[in-house]
C-alpha cells in the first residue's frame, strides 16, 4: 500500500514555493492577419507559497497568461521572473494542469501520470510517486485503464495526478475542477487546499467559480474583458478550512461579483 | 453461460434429444451431392485426362461423412460447436459450389474446356508441382519482405521528417509531390536497366511503391497531432527526442498503419508485375510461365496460392495493428 505521504518533499529541500513576478506583460495573437490584443500591461507578483486565483470573463486571456508563466510562449512585451530568473522556456518545476485533460490516449492512466518522470529519466527510481499521486486523486483502481474508459471528471483527476507527480514548486491550474460533478468538486477543493498546505507550493488557479476562488485562494485577482487588465486584487483574509456560508466570504463574494459586473444578478 | 433458460441451444440434452446441428446436416448433403456428381458422371476428357477424379470423389464423400457425424455430435461438445456453428451456411455453399463447378467443367463441358479447369485438376497441380510452387512462394515472399521493409522504413522516416522538420520538408516536399504519385511500375524499364540485377531492381520498385503511401500518411499523422500534447510534455520537462519518439510517433501510429496497409496493397501489384517482366522466380513468374505453356490448371492453382499469401500478409498486418493500437476505440476487424 502506497501512502500519499510519499509525495511529500524531504524537509531539507529548497523553499517549497516559487516567487512569481510579472512586470508589464502584454501579449497579442495574430487572427486573420490582424493583431488581437489579449493581455494589456499585466503586473502581478506572488510570494512563495501563495495561492492566487485568477477570475475574469470567458475569453479575456487567463489561459494565455498561464501559458506565458509556464514558458510555453514568450510575451510580446514585458518580463516574467520566477525566483528572480527570467522565464525562457518550460521547466518541470512549473507544472500546468490544462483546461482540457489532454491525456495521451495511447497510454494507460498510470503511464500518463508517469509522463513527467519518464521524460526526465527518473521513472525507474521513483515509481512509487506515480502510485501515490493516483491514490491521492482516487484513481488507484484505474491505473491500467485507458483515457477513453474514463469519465470527464476522472480524466481531470488523472491530469492533476500527472502534474502532482512532479513535485511542482509552482502549480498552474487552468480550471482543473471545471468538469467535475459538484460532490467530487467539493472533495477535490478540500484535497487541493490540504495538498497546498502540506507542500507549500505556489499556486496559480484560473476558475470561473467565484466561490471556489474565495474558498481556496489567499488572494483573488479580477481581470477585465479582453484584452485582460487587472481590475482589482482582493486579499482573502480567512483561515482554512473555510465555509461557503461564512458571512465574511459571502461579503467578499458580493464584492468580487460586482467587480465582474454581475453584482445585481445575485442580489 | 446461462443455465437457467431451458429454451436456448444449450438446453439440457434430455429435453432436445437428438440434438441435431441442422446446417451440418445440410452441409453433409451438399458435399455428398458433390461427391456423387464427381463419381457418377463420366469425365468429358477429350483434351485432358484427369487422374484424380476418383480420389477427389472419395475425399468429398469423406467430408460429407464427417459433416454427418458432426451434425449429430457437435452439440454435445460445446467448444467444438461454438467454432463450427457460425460457419454452417458456408460449408453448405462450398459443397454446392464444388458440385456445380464439377458439373459445368469436367462433366458437361458447359464452360470452354481448356480455360476452365475442374477442381481435380488443381489437386493434380498441387500434387505434381508443389515443389516449384513452394519455391515460387518463398521467392515472392523474400523479395516482398526486402522491398516492403525497406520502403516502409524509409517512408516512415521521410514522413516523420516532413511532419517534424520544416527544413527537411523544404527539400523533400516538392520531390515527393512530383515523384510520389508516379506508379512504381513506370520505373520498371529504367530500373531493370540501371540496377545490377533484376532482384535489386524489383526490391527498389517495391520499396518505392510501399514508401510513398507510408511517407504521406506518416506525415499527415505527425502533422495532425494535437499541439496540446506537445505542450503537456514540454511543461513536464520533455526534450525534443522525447517529443518525437514518445509523443509524435505514437500519436501518428493509427495513420502510419493506414499507410502500411495501402503500401502493402501497392507492393503486391508491383511484385507480380516485376516477376512477370524481369525476375525469373516467384509466383508472378510462375503465372506467366503457366500462361506460356497454356497450363491453365497451374494458373488457377498459382492464383489461389497468391490470394492466400496476400490475404495472409494483410491479416498479419492487422494483427500487429490490433496489438499496437489496442488503446483505440472501434478498430476495424479484418
Ligand atoms: N493560438 C491562438 N491564436 C489566436 N488567438 C488565440 C490563440 N489562443 C487564444 N486566442 C485568443 O485569445 C483570447 C484569450 O484566450 P484565452 O484562452 O486566454 O481565454 P480565457 O480567458 O482562458 O477564456 P476561458 O475562460 O473561456 O478559458 C481569445 O479571444 C482567443 O480567441
Ligand atoms: Mg481558458
């Protein structure tokens, strides 16, 4: 029996979370020959171990921002630093859980989760980490299943396990719980907080769900419609575990919804 | 499986004795008919004498007897019954076909005689000429194996290069567009002239015929890989080599197999033509040799062997694909 504790880093390791520093980042895509501005002068910092949630209207540029932080694309303007060093490309210490699970259909769940270790040549010595991550997301019974045999929510959890196996110092989550049913979702939110508290990695979470952002994050960043600008940063000064009917949380929720321009709809 | 439903095929014996396999009984009748036609009517042998007519009649009668036995016993042995059950109508049709074939050729000469041969003549060919036929099969297989392996290997690498490297594509793409669609057989005269031996020339031609579809489909397979697959691997620390071997190749494999399948079909065509025109061995050569001697029986015999060989090779390819692509939903059964 492999316990989730295998995933915890040794006490002597580096400071667990990365420091993140975005300075005046702007980005644009080419769409039919026209430049499409997506990010407009975004400056954002995150201290090591912080849990930052990003909220914004659909299509405003949140996923794009995550791609830049992951190092998958260079920004059109501005600079990104992680632990003081400029981001020049992807690095396994910064792991992304994408909006789509994008599991490899030709690999079993276990081999999908093992992807990062295999890519870095660590699989032989650290197989136990894969089992531990699958246990953590509740997929230990599906290790030998293929992705087409999973439900949408299970695929999302497999993608989460694939990220966690790599002991990220910065975990980048793009609506990772978007496809889960509400019960699994609540359970996974709890797991995510516990995991974050235990390992203390820095977390960047994109979500559409205001309540989820307030339940999980230490700070909520609200973006404008495309091109995304930071409209407000809302610190969430509440102890964990949080409760959705906490009066302070309800108050913050109203505040954030107002920033998103839908304050009246929920009264 | 189910023991609780008394009205199924596997009902308790006591309820349904005698348990007859009806299509087995029909098959026995059909084969008996074939044996009867073969034995009862005299051969119309003005042109050829068939030495195996008697033996063939006996063989068909034995098959009929075997079906008769099976008809009454197969249901008692469930594993055997499961195997033969679905084939019943085919056994019947085969017996009827043999009877009709016998009648219209050897017995009543309804089809022009030297061109259409009765089944017993095929048996004669296999009996008298099996050594040469066997050697021809081996020669064909060996030539095909060399050309196909070479073409599939190079085609795969070229396709990978086209899909992966723009610099390689810059040079290879125009060449492929011009040369690829040309049927490999068009090179035939030139190849036999340029290459030191007809064997190496044919190997080249078969490789060419195989390589083009494999290259194009590998290329399209690599080009159509979901780009997110690369992003995932890159964020997890994968380097170029890993992206090619562990992401691009497995993702493109379903396309590659379509190319391998098309290449195999093309290679058969080139094989036969090359053997008919230049190589002095193999089934293609056997066919044209038989034609030269007006040995029509040998032609049918060789055609049948060739059909079995090609079908067997395709089956082999599909088996390999089923193994490698077992993760896919709904793979076509060959
Ligand atoms: N590769 C691309 N090429 C061109 N345009 C793109 C590309 N990727 C994204 N875009 C555009 O950039 C804008 C922002 O996209 P992005 O995926 O960052 O939005 P998002 O905030 O994550 O939205 P959602 O919440 O719906 O996921 C969209 O208008 C989209 O059309
Ligand atoms: Mg998005």
